[in-house]
C-alpha cells in the first residue's frame, strides 16, 4: 500500500482528471443555466404574444369610437391565450429531431382582466390617444387662433370686468339713492309738518293776542264777581220797580192828594228803569267778557297741549330721519370707496374701454353734504323744542308775550325753509338724474325683454312635448339614460361618484338685467378657458367628433366619424346632452340656445360698449350704459342665433376679431364644453351614450389584462447541482425532478 502512494505512474492522468472534472461540471451547469434563461425569454415572448392575441379580439362596435375593449368572453379569452402561449413554446411543437429547448407550459396558466372601459381613467387615456393628433389642430385653428391672435380675449375680459364693475357700482349707487329718496320723503314730511303747524300757531297766537287785548286786566274770577255784582244790582232794581208799581197801583184811583206821590213814584221808576237798562247792558258786556276769558284760558291750555304733541311728532320724525341719513352716508362712503378703486385701476391703463368714462360722471355726495343735512334737521327739531318751551311758559298773550311766541315760531319755519332750499340744490340734480335714469332703464329693459320673448319661442329647438312624435324627441332614450337605474347613474356609481342630473346651469330669461350681466360674465369665463389644458381639449373634441348635435346635418363642413353620429339613437342632441345632462330634449337644446344667445348678446354688447353714446355718461349710471348696449346687442344676437341654428357660419365680430373669423353652432358648443368642464359627469354620459348606441356594456369590455403562466425545461445535466443556484438566488428556476419550473407574469393594455 505504501508503495502505491509512492508510485508516480499515472499521476498525470489523475491530475488531468482533477482539472477536467470541475471544468466539466461548470460547463454542464452553465449550459443548463443558459438553456433556462433562453427558455424563460421564450416563455416571456410567448406570454406577451398570448396577451397581444387576446387584446386583438377587440369589440368592433366600440372601436368605431376609437376605443378598444376586449370583445370576447373570459372563457374564450383564456382559451385563445393558452392556445397562442402553447403554440409559441418549443416544447409543445411536434417537430422531430434534436432540440436545444423543450419549453412547455404547466397547469398554473391564468388570465386576469384588470380594468374596463367603465373606468373613467382608462376611458380618458384612450380618448387622449385617439384625439392627440386631430384635437390640437381643430382647437388651434377653430378656437384659439380666432380669439387669442386677434386680442379678442383681452377685449372680452375688459367687457366682463366693466359689467362686473358696473353691477357692483350700480348696486351701491342704487342703495345710496334709495336711502336718499327715503330720507327725502321723511324730510318733506317734516318740512310740510313745520309749514302747516307754523301757519296754525301764527293764527292761534294772533287770536290769543286779540282776546288778551279785549280782556285787558280782567281775569275769569274778577269777571265772575263783576257779573254776580251786576246781577245782584239788577235784582234789587227789579224789586224796587215792583214796589213802585205796587204803590202806584194802589194810588191810581186815589184823590187829588196822591197826585204828587204818583209823579214822584213815576220819576223814581223811570230812573230805576234807566239804571236797570244800564245794569243789563253792563251784565251783557261782562258775560261776553267772561265767555271770552273762558275761551282765552282754554285756548292757552289747548295750544300748550298741541305744542307738546307736535314737538313729540317732530322729534320722532327727526329721529326716524337721522338713522336713514347715517345709512345713506355709509352707503355713499362705500360707493365713493369703490369708485376710487375703479378709477385707480384704470389710471394709466391701456386696457380701458371708452365706456368706463361713465364712472367719472356718477354724482358724488361729500361729507359736508351729509353733515349739513343732518345738523340742519337736528336744528329744526331743537328750534321747535324751544318754541314748545316758550308756549308752555306763556300764560298771558299780551302784545309783548305774543311777539316772543311769534318770533320762536318764525325761527322754526326759517330754519326748515333754509334746510329745504339747501337740500333742493343737491336733491334737485339728483332727483332729475334719477328720474331720467329710471325712465331709460325701463325703456331698455322692455327692449331686451322683447328679444328674450322672441328667443323663448324658438328655444324648443325642434323638440316636441313628451308623448308626441318629432325629429328630436326621444323620451325612451332619455329614460334609458337618466332614470333611477339608468346608464348615467350606473357609470357614475361604478366610478364611486354620486349621480346628480344636469350641470346646474340655468338662465334667467325673464329678467333683462340678470341676462345682461350673465352674458358679460360668460365673456370673462370664455377668455379664461381659452388657456385651458390639453387634456380638456381632447376630451371635448372627442364628444363633438364622435357624437351628433343639433346642426350636424346642416353644416357643410361637418365631418362624420366612423360611428356616423347622425344615425345614433339620440338624434341631433347628443353633444347637448353630454354638455348639460338634463333628462329631456327640450331642456338640453333650450339651454344650449340660451347660452349661445347669451354669448352672442355679450359679443354684440361689447361692440356697442366700444362705441358708447357719450350723452349717456352725463346721467352717471353704469348699468344704464350697459343696458343700452345690451338692448342693441340683444337684437343683433337674435339675428345671429337664427343663422346659427340653421347651420350657417356667423362672424364672431368684425369689431373684435375681424369679419373673416366665423363660428358655427358646433364651435359654440366647443366653447361651452370648456366653460362648463366637468370630467366626471362628461365621462359617465359618454359611456352611457356609447352603451346605448352599441348595446355594449363597457363594464364588461376589458382594456387591461394580466397573464400568468408556469413553464418548465428539462435539465440535461445534474439537476442537483442546479439546486445550488436556486438556493443562492442566481436563478428563479425551481428544480422538480429532471425539469426546472418557473412562473412569469406580464400585463398589457390597449
């Protein structure tokens, strides 16, 4: 044995074997490792080929909209997927001869649908892909170039800003004017009260003065005593007369001796009768004076009571008037402050419309005007209070006392007349302007109302009442779309959003002022949306390209999509439904007409505002200037509307963009899609119309699939050694017997 280990024969062979065995092992493992990698690449390609084959079975009706969704069942999809997968793996081929790879599928193959066209995010992505070439061209040529390059967007902004400023200023102006009118009425009531009471008190004091002169120093008590004394004298004289008559009666037939007594009695009686007559006259005079005295002192008490009552009423009028003047001053300050902001904003600006000059003609009331008014009214109240005090303190109306009362009474009237005259200077101008403004406002509102009434007559847009047959009426389709269990609610709920019908858009066509302001507001919104992002353009253009609208068949340059929108279930109103979402033809078409008229009215109004009537400025009413322009604009806008709904092109504005720029009904719908952008509702309505037109449930049209497969490859050399690589993580292959198995996943979408 020892010799064996010391024998050198065969050492080279052993050495070579020791070198070659590791090399052989390494080569064998490397070959299988490379084969596994190649097989994994092959199975990956087969997996993706299977997914592509599955997605190639798209639904053709939906594809006409430029959208793609899997058009076969899950069972058929899985069958197709497995078939393509198997046919692309070398181990499943029946070719004879030597093969380096024998890749084959195992039982773990599956196909998982992930997303459908009912998903808003998926739908929007496909729409963007479909419209990424056409939409920028359409929008750029039809919208932006016609507005932005001509500077129309700036003019529209200016018009919208003027409308808002005019509305805000007019509101403050109207508030001040209403308060000034209210104050004026209160003051006139106070002034008339002062005049009426001045005349009354003047007359009463004169009467009291006359009574005082007639009474002299007499008082009621002294006159009462005098009357009683005279009555007593008359009674005594009558008693003496009766006695004389009795005596004379007794001596009438007496002898001659009674003659002297008779004569004496007769003379005495004559004197007594004379004295009695004088006493009766005196009694009558005293009784008259007594009555005068009673009336005089009663009149004094009455005038005191009346003065007290009048002072209370005049003070109440003054207290009612003062807070109104305070509120009017506050409103005036707010108006002046807002006017200053407007003037400062326009100062040195090149964006000023000529019509903005009207802000410089608004009547400004100063602090002094209100101070003078308030202190003047307060002084009237104070002076009358002084007059009342004088009346209460006066018990005798002799000449001097009556003169003092007259002086106080005259001072009240003089102050009232002074304040009235002073206010007439301010109020006269203000009232005259206000009456003229109100008259012209009424006239312009009537003109606008006439046009709005004409607009209402055509707003049905060809729709008929429910139950009647008509070219644009399809209550069954709207029921399918908007019912409680309709398509719109279905797709809104699938995307986790509460379904509310409509877009909340309403137009007040019975109020010319609101209509005018809303039209100009629309211009401002339009100027803003011209800067909207790309995605919005694409989605909106998809809605106008793939679906029909009111004038589709009337426009010479309309382009039909593969879907032929004119043959859709909801004829001539799909875009309007997508835009407004109401549950009837009339509601959607009439809203589109109202909005189209509104923007045409705004443009025509803006044209008039660019060339205003300067004589209107003098009245100082921004709203009147706007209404005059709106009345002119409304008439022209209605003529524009008649052409638009006939499918004709109408110039945007020769004064704003140039006469060579025109718009159609479709172009205005395009603008409204931007103004009322609401992706969630719009997407759900698009999905609803597609399902209604194609009878395809988009919730079943898969757009994103995930394929899972398990493949294996037979190892040529030492599977046990490959396990070492499996443990070390150098390969994802799992050795099972003589085969190496791995799993793969791939996703693919349209």
